[in-house]
């Protein structure tokens, strides 16, 4: 009988001690993440940019050249999402500054007074802005999406040339820089991940096509040339969502 009584008392004491010990151990909870993507958001992004620049004389076929521009970009973005079940729709605006540049030599048979000359063309993209629609699906804290919309970019193009010949016809080096603003379309895709409270991180690819346009360097050659320009962007971004 004494053995059963002692066993009962021991069980009660040990059980009570375990409960007290459990109360003394602080409860550790994971940092909350948001699963509701609806609302306005703002953020910043950085990335890599590269583009193709295809130059040619459409009118008399005197030259053609192509080269790549490469650089980095950084900027800001803001937008709005609406979530209905797993479907997320929204709009977003971006403004990024970049230092992407490139150049290529070209042989041009038109110069002052018709003398043959050598030339160099270079391009530099200063900024890119987009306004896009977004459509995606969410699995909770992860959002996969597509984007499409309007793109605008600001560039500078420089032509430098040397035309041999009599001094009276401008023998020597010439250079001219022109500024250009081009519009086109953007397509892309990405993934966004809720990381902590109202913050999310995204990885996104954009293809921007500005099509073909006519440009001229009147200080060197009065004949217009054609430029066909596309830009590729891969960027990382961080956003804060206002609920």
C-alpha cells in the first residue's frame, strides 16, 4: 500500500513540475509573412541591362553595323494589386537609371563633298521607364506573374568620323552627339516572395522593344540612318505592401 501511495505522489509531483517548466519556456514563433497580396506597394530595384543596337542606311545601303550595350541599372517602382483567390491582378510603374553603353566602327562612303571616310557609332542608355499590367497566381507567400505594357527610354548616340580630302572640304575629325527618346513595348515574367511582415522580394526579366526609327547626324552627314533597338533587363527588387 505504501508503495502505491509513494508512486502516486511521485507522479503528481513530476507532472506538476513538468507543467511549470513548460510555462517557464518562452514560446518561439516564426516571423509572420503576409499571404494577402491586395493593396498598394512601393519599392526599389537593381539589376543588369544589355541591349542590341542595329544601325544601317536604309536608303542607299552604304553601311550597316550592330553592337551590344551593357551596364547596370537601379531605380524605384510602385503599384497596386487585387487578389481574388489564387489570382492576382495589378498595375505597376518603374523608373530606372542605367549606364549601359556600347560602340562599333563602321565604314561610310558618304562624307563632306562625297569623300569616303571611317566612322564610329556609340550608344548610351540613360534611363528606362515602364508602365505595365501584371497577372499572376499565388500559392500563398509566393506569387508567379507575367507583365506587359508600355516602355520609354532616353538614349544618347554619338557619331565620330574622319573624312580625308582637301582641307577646304573638311579634312579631319568630326563628332556629334544627339539625344533620343524612344517608346515601345515591354514583356516579362517574374516571381515574388513574401519574406517578412509586409516586405516581399522579386526576381524579374523584361524584354523591351523600341522598334526601328530614323536618326541623323547633320554635323557629319545629312543622310538619315536607321536604328533598330531592343533592351533586356534582369532585376532584383524589394517592396513594401500597404494593407
